[in-house]
C-alpha cells in the first residue's frame, strides 16, 4: 500500500512539468497572427516558415524529454 502512494505522489509531482512541456508547442503555434510575417529572413526563408520548422525540432525534443520522464516514473 505504501508503494502505491509513493508511486502516485511521484506521478503527481512529475505531472506539471510534463503538461507544460506538452502545451508549449500548442501555445507557440496556436496564434498564427503572431508569426505570420516575412521578416526576419533566415537563409532566404521568411519568418513564417522557419518559425514553424523550429517548432518541429523543439516539439520532437520536448516529446523525447516527456517520454524519458514518464519512463523513469514507471
């Protein structure tokens, strides 16, 4: 019984950072009017395109971090 409560407490502690990591890409891409512009240009790509591409990479890293955290918790 004590093991179950420790595991449950560990999952609850871990829950907030995991939720924040999963919500970051949503928040970053949810409002296209915020990033629908052409400047600054990076390597010839307008901001609109490279901003979204950066989120693809960041999202992959965040999902990996969430996976590792949840794997350690179980």
